[in-house]
């Protein structure tokens, strides 16, 4: 069984390596890699009670459809934690600023008694470091109680990207987590959906999301960088003007682009097809509910709220769940660069429900 923050471990290939730090201290380029993929799993009964007593042999996992050899990792409750609290202070988030006051005691319970560092980040149309990492949780609580309203933006992906950059500056021995308070739909980010997927997949960070419903206008808004099955990253399926491209699409599809996409996917080898379909589904999820998708992709949890008491109750529930995670690991075979689709299930226990990470990303040999 694992402490919640243990779910913050993800993966990376090769031995641990650190790249030189950039001149800008807010944008460090530390990259951490490991040849082990960690898969946190929260198991409950259908009535919602946490279920104990499973072993590694009770789980089955596939990576791009290929079965993998699982190991149940040893307890890591005592490992230190770096927590970035990321708060929307612009757009509709400005009206919820008072909801984040007086959370000090709950934050202490959430972090537990381990060594820790906490930072506070605010975002509207841009992201801002409001409190650098500090071991004093009380300072974070005070900062959350004195937030200022921002502009009309709600650049969730930019805020998360900024939080990931801050976490990369922390010691590699620290587990990493993001606590996100925002509306459900991104508005105005310059971070593309493809890059957001890489950020949430190729860093050892788990994200817990608390979100209030976006306005109707936001629901009709497309998240930044979204082009249906577009090409914001070289590992996306197909080159521009190729099989997946809208531009110059085959006339036989008569404007039905979705048919073209699935015909293109059928040309891929089965493991690649599964990975790319999972990737495309994840991209669409970021567009339709950014906050929930970020939590799901990192193996975290998503909570809806409308008032301050909902946040407190959700944080209390989260602090209980955080102690109950199994952390499973495997060495991927084969270690193919690009997106990977994960499927974890429990053998012979139909009465149980399971929550776990659904994808991860392996960088190519150029470290992209």
C-alpha cells in the first residue's frame, strides 16, 4: 500500500540524468528518467470502501496491448514531497478566490508528517509564481487566503505547464504533485494539447483537480492548440498533409474526417494503433474537460465543487485515499518512443472497482 503522493512517480528511460539549468530560474530543464513505469492503483468495493490485501499477482496490466510483468512496490510513505498548488485567479475563477481561505489544517493533513516543500501558483491569462517552494505550509495557507483577482483568462494548461517547470527544480528524491483549483475548461492557453499530454506523461508528477463548472461560453470554446487530430508534436500520428491531415483529405470521405482517421489508424500495426487511439482520445478529453482529464491521465483524482465546504470535504476525502494506493511497476517491453496506452485490471474480483493511470509517454532518443 502506498501514500498518495507515491502515485506521483511516473517513468523515464535511462539512468537518472540532470541537464544544465537555464539562466531563468523559473524554467529549469532538469529531466528525470527511469527504466521503470510506476502505476498507482486505488482499489475500492462498489460501495466505495477501500479494499486491502491484494498482491502483485492479483493484477494484470498491458502496455499497448502487450502483457507486462508486474511488481508490487515496497512502501514509500516516508519519502519527501514537493507540492505545487495551482489556482485560477482569473476569469470565472476570480469569484471563487475566497473559497481557498483557511485551508491550512487540511493541507497539513494532506501532506502528512513527511519532509515537504509547497509552492503557490496563480494563473489567469498567464501563470505567476506567488510563493516559491517553502517547507512552511502555513505560508502557503496565508498566500491562499490573500489571493488577488486576475484578468479574464483561464489558461489551465499554461498554469499546469508552469507548475511542472517549478517542480522540476526540486530535488529528484522528492515525490511531486500538483493540486489544481480551476474551472473545468481551459480558456486561452498557449500550451498545445499535444504538449500538455507530454508534460503530464513524462514527468514524475501526479495531479489532483478540484473544479467548478465552466460557463456555457467556455463549454463551446475549444482548448488552445486543438486541431482535430492535429500535429503539435513530432510523435503525433502522421505528418502534415499525410494520411491524418484535413488539408488535402481524400475526396471519397466526402467531408467525414472521422472516417478517414479510423481508416488511417487501421494502417498502423496493432500496438501503435492502440497507443495512437488512446492518445487521440486523451487529447479530446483535454478539450472537453481539461481539469478532469489532467487528473485521470496522471493517476490523480477529480472533484467537482461549487462552494468552499465542497473543497474542504473533498480534501479530507483525498487525504484518506492518499494512504491507500497500491503502486505497481514494470519495465516496458518493448520501450517504443511515443504515447503508450495502459490497461490495468484485477483478476477474479468482480466486486472491486479500480482507478489507475491510463497512459504514459516515452521520449525518443533525442530527448524530445
